[in-house]
C-alpha cells in the first residue's frame, strides 16, 4: 500500500506562528506579575457598543442569510470608496472596490489574480509571514528586497529594481509595516510605483494599519492621483483593527475595475462573498464611528510613546523601527537565536513576542512587539522584566 501524502507546497511550511509562542507563555508561572501579550496584532480595547449593536441588528436580518454579491455589498463598496476618495483626494468609486473576508484573503485573491505558479513576487525583508507562506503554497517564487536596519528598515529602491529587473511580476509592501512598524514616506512609495510601472509589474500596497498613522504624517501617498494608476497599483485594507472586529473577517481591495473583475473570479471560487452582516454594519460604522477611531489612533500613539520610554532606559536593547501597531526591537543576546530569546521571555518574564526569524532572513537579533495589544500601564512593566 502506498500512503497518500498532502500537497508538499503546504506540508513544507511551518505551523502557524502565533499558537507556538502562546504555548511558550503557558509555562509562565506568574512570578513577575501579569502576562504581557505582545504577540498578535489585535486591538487591546473592545469594539464600540454601537459597532456591536450594528452587527447584531444586521445579523438578525433574514436577507443576510443568503449569498451576497461577489464583489461585496453595494452599500459598503460605495461607502468605503467615498472614504478612500476623501482620504486620498482622488477619484475612487464603488467599481474600484472588492470586499474580502479579511486582508489575508485580500492578499491571496490579489496574488492569484496577478501571478501564477512559477512566477516571482518581490517581498521586503523582513516580510509579513502570511504573505510569504501564501506565495509558497501557491508555488509562486519569492525575491527578497533589502531593508536597511540603519535606515529604519525602509526598502532599498535599488534592491527593489533588481528584483523587478529579474522578472518579479509583483512588488508587495506593507506600510505602516508589519513586522517593523516602519512608515514608508510618500516619496519612497512613489519611487517604488514608478519602478513597477517601468518594468510592467504590479505594486501591492498593504495598508492594514493605515488608520494608525500619526496626526502629523499627513496623506499616506498620492498614488491614486497618478495617471492610469489602475494599471499598476493595488491597495489592500483591513477593517479589523480600526473597528476592533477581527473575528468578523472583513477586508477590502482597491484596484481598477478590470482587475476587480479578475479578482472576483478568484473570490467566487474561494468564498463567494465576504460575511454579509458585517459588511452592512461597517457601512454604517465608517461615518458613525469616525471620532471614536480618531481617539483610538491617539491611544495607540500613547502606547508607542510608552514603549519608546521603556527602551530609552534599557541601553542594551534598541528599537530598530516603530510605528502604528509594532516595534521591531534588537535584543542584546548575540549568542542566542530570536526564538530562544522569545521563548525565555515568555516562560520566565511573562512577555510574549514574536521572534525576528519568523519574518525573514538575517532577523535573528530582533523581536516583534505588537504594543497595540497592551495598555500604557502594562507596557511600563517591561522595564524591570527586560533588565
């Protein structure tokens, strides 16, 4: 008898990373005080009561039990398009929007629509690990783009051009970045856009953490005002963080109508439509909870400030980059792997973080801290535990 085997493209991947580090934390005995979980990028505060009311109201409608439009509920597509148009000062309509079940699905749909098995996609190093594993299980190759730690982990345009010149069909970047927190300046994003246009490649810009940019950061970029942007640019977004509803799985793609039609083919085979009641609820919440979301942005900024203060008093540690939800921190243990350091911190100090090695090559000296998941008081506890 010959044993059946699973797809080797999937079998060769490591197990999902978050559960592995959470397992380390179960060994923590509480000697240092309460557990501080900085592992997963989830909001460290609850959804607004009005968000919960809207979700409950929509979920109770008989109409929401049937399939919806593949591209998304017309109301949410129109409302979100207007939001994007206002944010960027650009002409964006419902025809530019595809609603998905979270931003991970948005990336997978876009990747399938833009590249096939044997093609290559360029990712920054470090990268968001789910982007990397998505490409791997699809049989799509990966070309890494250098990000200089001394420059705050911004991608090197020369390295990006080398990847595109070598044949990468897509350049995928995340800003504000996961895992580093680095915020890519508009001028850099424009340079990457121009490079993609030069080589006939697509630029996927994952803006999951866009709503947590600082008040002084201004407009994230002006790419939606570029002539014929629809032939080059794809924007990804998640409603999970801003509205504190990651369990409802809701994301969005902004692209040209021709590409949206291609992505809809993928979506129809993957999920048919995103969760309908959440779409209806979020369509109302976008305008209704604007002030609440702005207040949360300020709260996240306070948490970032608290983390900077902690590490200013720890000379052996160094923040490589910080922004939005994350800090990428250089640990002082040169003789240990990032997994060894993260496991020891979880088991003995009650600090749960992700090893830098999970995010790419040459990242062993770093840990990712998702500080948005902890309040200012909890962040302050890190000082004594890291000494």
